[in-house]
């Protein structure tokens, strides 16, 4: 069984991470809940940098559900063709825009079930939108958060749902709003998959990773 970090140490972890990044935010570029939703849908199996390059022109043309739904499928594909799985993603973006327009007056619903019912939107995407657009204390578990949670002992689990449940249970309320971003940034830039930069880690002394490097 994976070692679990002590709850007192978890408080210290987020004290350290919050000092390194006092106001953590997503690296996806967006201007409103709709553009955030589209950006997150497009980010599946793609980098934030790649998504931002594609959405800059797309959002200049269509930054709400009405404008996006008015674009043809081929037009949307043209804007996002540099992103992996762009054919499927273009269909999802157009379809979800049409649903938002007809069912929610063009607005992104602040409701998990409603979000997850949209094409291309799973639990992780819904969590990101609820957290970033509406300030809800949700924690979307991507590959970075899954790795950091297991490697450090913060919230070990065999799958993303278990890790999410453990994080929500173990992360102090004070830090839940920012936890998603702190852990992603830590996993992306410090606690990397192949070569973690343990020498630059703010939580080195608290981490339970048995293969830590100096």
C-alpha cells in the first residue's frame, strides 16, 4: 500500500506551494466561461501552448456560443487543425455550442451534471470549468495531479476518481480552490514524469517519494 502523507504535512505542502504561486491560474487563455469551456475541451491530449495558439484566432472570430454555432464545421476545423483529434473536437465544439444556445440561452451552466452532458465534456473538464470560471473548490485530476498525488503520498490512488476523492477529503478547505492549479504547475515544471527536479522542489522534505534525487 502506498504511503500516505500526514494531514499536518499536507497543510505545510500547500503553505509552500501557495508561497511559490500566490495566485495560481490555468495556463489556457480565455475571456469568459464559454471560451474556457472550449479551450479545456480542446486541451485533451494536447498542450496548453498548442491550444492557445489555435484558439487565439478562433476566439477572435467566435467568443460565445451564438457565434461558434454559426460557424460551419469546416471553419472550426480550419482554426484547430494543429491540435490532435481536431476532427472529433470540432464536432464537439459545434455541438456543445448549439446545445448551450438552445438549452441555456448561450450561457455555460454552473452545474456538474449539465456540463458533463455536453459533447466532449467529462468530469475533469467539468471540474476545471467549475473551479476556474465559477470559483468552486473542485480538483480536476489530470496526469500531472495523478502523478504528484501518488508520488508524494499526498493522495495515493489507483485511478483518477480515487485520487480526486482523496484530495477532496485530505486537502484543507483553505487551499481547495487553488489546489488544482498548484498541483498541475508543480507536476508540469518540477515533479516531472521522467526526471523530477527534486533539487528545486519546495516540498522536498515533506515528499514521501522513495527515489528522490538531491
